[in-house]
C-alpha cells in the first residue's frame, strides 16, 4: 500500500528486524565462535606443550604435569561456559532493545497512552502485554512465540545477578536447621531450571548448552520477524483509516 506520508512509506519494523538478525549473527554469535575457537586453540597448544614435557618427566614431577593438564582442560570448560552464558545474556538484552525500538516506531500511528503490564512481570512480558493491549494483537493465540522469554529472562537474571551461581548462599539470618543444601542455599533456580544447571550444592553453576543457546537464538529471530510483520500491518491499516477520514 502506498501512502503520501514518507514516514509510513518506510517499513521501520522490517528494518529493525533485519538489524536484530544481523546483530545476533554477526556480533553475538560471531563473537562467541571467535572466543570459543581462540580458547580451544590456546588450550590445545598448552596441552601439547605439557604432553611433550610429560613424556620426559619422572615420578612426582610427571604427576604434577598430568595434574596441570587436567586443570587446563577444566579451565577451558569453565571459560567456554562463561562465554556462552554471556552471549545468552546478550541475546536477552538485544531482544529487549528490538522490542522497545519497534514499539517506539509505532508512535507515529498509534501513540502509547499508558503503562502496560505490572511490576510482577519481566520487562519482556510487560512489552508483550503492551503488544496485545495497545495494538489488539491476539497474544494468547500467539503465546507459543513468546514462550521462550520467561526461561530466557530467568536464566539471564541468574547469570547477571548471581554471577552464574545456580544455588547462591542465603543470607545468614535465613539459614535453618533442616539439614541439606536447602538449609543455607537458595535452590529456587536449580529446582525450576535443572536443565540449565551443572553440578550440585554450592558448586552448582548456570550452564547454557550449545543446543539451548541455538534454540533461544532461533526463537528470538522468529518472534521479531513475526512482530515486524504484525506491526507493519497495523500501521498500514491505521494509515488507511486516517486517509479515508481525511477531507
């Protein structure tokens, strides 16, 4: 549909969708792959160096070198976990920015007149509530498109606010005598998202697997592409109504 107003001739929603997908592929995924590959190369080089030394070492020194090799592989696993967790956080941040940008672009034809959602909701779900209420989009029928957002938000918060600890220590005044980990650790996250937890007890850590990362990556792009099309349709419909009512 052609419009006289140059603002509505441009599809800002499609542009933001393209920018979002580009940033996820180039900046977030590209940086993740580069860092993981660099870590792997460093670890492999160090392990080969130790292997050469182990071949000629004896007794206690040989045992020491073997231990150092094992520690190097352990360090690599932790570094890779950290890198993928941070990339996961980056997806959540970029997703929120894309949603905000698209809803701001809609101000040209559908001004935002109030706050949407409530304080108990995550920011993503408040934006989702706004999408439904402000534009009349059936968010219940399309609930599958946002289903990934709650785990994304919760895992992101655990990484950011608790440094990736899955079972952070409770404040001392909340310690109990019931015994076990629950007596001094907050187990809410590991109980709710065991699939995102590696280890147990106070050593448990948030670990986003490659499969989990890829699914959130794809789901985020699917959501933004769908929303871009929906908001563009709302824009063109609003322009048509306004044109028909103009003298």
